[in-house]
C-alpha cells in the first residue's frame, strides 16, 4: 500500500482534518493540500509522513488514557 493510501485511510478512519493532519506530520497546511492532490507530481506523501501521523495519534491516545486514570 502506498503512503498516500495509508494516510488517507488513517485520516478517514479517525476523522482527522487536514489542519490537524498537517500539524501531526510537521508540515504546513498548504504542503499537506499539495501532497494530497493526485494531480501534483512534485509533492507526495512519504513513509515518514505516515509514521509521524501514527505517532501523533498514539501520543493522543496515551494522553487520553492518562487523563482518565
């Protein structure tokens, strides 16, 4: 599965907006939009973007768990 497909699945499954996803990946929203555009050949998501997104979600889950204790 390509990084774009994995990222889109995570965003859809968790209902994450583009602004929050860009923050999670450490990129600007404009770059996020550019990378998500299938017609743009210059910018594309990579495995690091996917890893950053998953790490962000995991850290939020830990914070929620800690807050509920």
